[in-house]
C-alpha cells in the first residue's frame, strides 16, 4: 500500500483527508496477506522461544482465575456461568471472553481433564501451566498480525517497523501476560485492529471491532467516548455537519448486532442484572492495594505528608482517626484520608468526564485519524489518571496507543519516552521473586535500547529555547532517577531487616520477626505485639514506586494534552 507525497509525515497516520486512505486501501492486498520478511520471522521465533522458557516462572492468582473460568464454561451450562461461586474467582468478564474461555476449555479437557474440573481448585500441574501459557502465546499472534499490517500501510515503513516491533515485544505484555498471566496481547490486538481500520478509512469496520472488544473486556469502555465522537462526526455526518441516515443506521445496526450476539442469551434468560453486577462491583476503594501511579496516588501521598505535619506541629486541622492507617500499608479496602476530604466515586466520575470533554470537543472539530488516535489515547489516559480503583495494569491502555504516536515529532516522542519508562517501571511490583525481577529489569533495559535509540536517531530535535533546554534537562534527571529508585528498592529490605531486628532487641527479647517478600519487594513482618514504629516502613518501596512513577505519568499526561489541544 502506497501513500502519496502529500500525506502527513507521520509514520502511522493516514492522510488528513480520510478519503485518500480509503482510495489507497482499495488497491491493497487483503489485510491477512502479511508477506512476512525474514527479520520479522526472526522476531517472532526469538520472542516465542523466550516466552516458552518463562513457562516455569512465577504466576499470580490470575492464573487460577483463568483456569477456573475454563472449568466454569466447560462444566456448567450457560445459565450458570455468572452465578457459580465454587471458587472465589468468579467469572466477571463480558460474554465474549466467556465464550473465548469455552473454546479454550475444549482442547484443555482433552489434554488433562483435571484442568476443567470445577472442584479442582488451585490446580497447577505442569499440564495446565504449559497449556495456559501456550494459549497466551498463540492468541497474541492476533497482535502480531495487526502490527504487521500497520507496517505494510505506513508512510515510513522502517520507522513503523520499529514501533510495531516495540509493541509486540513490549515489557508490559511480557510482565502482565507471560509471567503474571493475562490475555492483554490478544485483546489489544483487537483494539489495534479497530484503530488500523480507522487509519485505512474503514470506519464501519473500526466500530465493529471496537464493539467486539468491549464485549471481551469492559475496561475498554474508557475509550468509547472517543470512538463515539469520531465515528459520529467522521462517518455518520457530512463535512457540512448534516446526518447521513444510511451510514448512521449501518453503524447502529452493526454495534447492536454485536451486543445481541454477546448479551442476547443472558437477556433471554433474565440474567442481565446478575451479569452486570459481576462486571461492575462498586464496593472497592479509591486506590488498589498498590496505588496505581495516578493523580490519586499523589493526593494520597499528600494526605500522608499532611498527617505527619499535624502530628508534629499540631494546629487546628482535624484528623480522621480511621484514615491514619488506611492508606499507608498497601491493604485492600476502602481508602480513607486522614486530613484531606475523602474522594467518592462521583468525584472521580466528574473529573474523568470533565477532562475527557476537553479532548472530545477538539476531536469533534477536527475528526481526522491523527486527532482520533490522540483523543483516544487521552481518553484512556484520563481514565487512568482520575478513575476509581484503577489497577496498575491499566497503564497498558495508555502505552499501547501512545506508541503509535511516538514518531509524530520530537515532543510526542519525548512524551512517549517519559510515559513508557514510568508506566513500565510501575508494573515491576507485580513480580516480586528474585529471578523474575532480574528478568523484567534486564528485558526492559534491552527493550529501551532497541526502541528509544533508533527512534531518537530519527526524531531528535535539540531544544531551541532556554526554557526548552531547562525542561529537557529536568526530564533527563527524572529519567535517571529510576536507576536510584531501583537501587533503593533492592536494598531497602536489607535495611528494613536491620531496623526491625534492632527494634526487636530494644523492645522485647521474646518478639519474633519473620521477613517475607510481598508484592512490591518490601518486607512484611509477622510479629507478636509488633512495634508500630517499625511496622510502618513495610509499604515504603511500593509507595516510593507509585509516587515517583505518578510524577512522570502526570507530567506526560499534561504534555500530551497540551500537544493535542494547543499544537495540533
């Protein structure tokens, strides 16, 4: 597929006039015709071999979650899927993912019937480990195929090849999917397919694949406002602003048809309320156990600082006693602030909608592919920044589409670098065993070198003003700070053990301290009558990671918002 010389210099964007993209696509080979070159085969084979070597690696409770879903969908009739409580890991994804698990359960039952035994809880024999990890590798090929199509249709294929390779080899997917265990690569493949269809001018197909994606995992609904505005403005309306009835009806029928296939059986059985209660549990607190590095992490940290100030200097500031220990130790539950007024779900909703509206107004006025991709990224970014009970893994919702914007120009590239480093580092606490920590650190460094260095050579521009030089220097200092943060995280458990041992000797010879690694590499301590002054330090590595990464991610969010609203 060739683009004309009049197109945007972007390596991944179609011409500003989407009709040109449609014309070019008509002469292209079918999207499944990939024509894979040897270098791409090498990446696929090398990455697959490496992922197979990770089969024995640590896996989280998500591994048992998905094994249990295999058992639920295989052993029970459809009518009981969203009611079963045999395991605490109940089915809480939309129906398309449940159907997906049903398909995976068929070969699983042939390989080892114990895998799909509903009462065989926490089954982790080699057969289930090998099978489930293999399904992640195979389904991730959807992502690889779509990324190849991005290369085939790019204005600058060499640069897009770097971006596509960086996404297929992304440390986030390695950490979250191939070690921790999930199927994000597969689902982000569907998301990128939807974006690819938008780039190539196939907006109806873009809406179809996004509707399919929503019925695989509902977290992608954070991106729905950008899709709604773009498809309504660019597909269902003429340039003059009048509705095109045929296109509007076609898009509406396409989306409705997808939801009918997904939700229809459960609607007919009268189970829609039960299904929705599984998908949207609103009983969780503002922060996850490990604070996702967003605005609320900084607010929570600010509350901790204010609490210490009040303790030391007193004053007339009221302190909520139930919030003194609520947010300081990485515990699952409601987040209650000690000094700052508590944040409610409605506050996060209003903040998210308010900031998204800024970008959606811009998208409405400029409904081009590049504008859509940037607004889409910012909608996901806004939900990560201001959402309720955000998980750290949700940063992939930002980093994946942002990668497609990395080669637009140097400011976008710098935003991409800062967000990627902070976002990937924020995923490190998911792995806390020494071997896996070494793997994620070494792999991420190699990925940084393989991605940032070649892109830097193609895109770098020296700052042209003194404020630009100062800003560039501050950003480089921030990036360098991750080295010292990692050193601190590695050595903190040793310092904590020394501190706790000292506290034990000074308090009571009868107290026993048993250090164990927790999810953030910190030291959890099992003691009798533990001294609070010693115990309060156990959450420090996680807190330091969250706050430091939040600073970079908030800054990258503000940068990207400025670039979109002011400069595009």
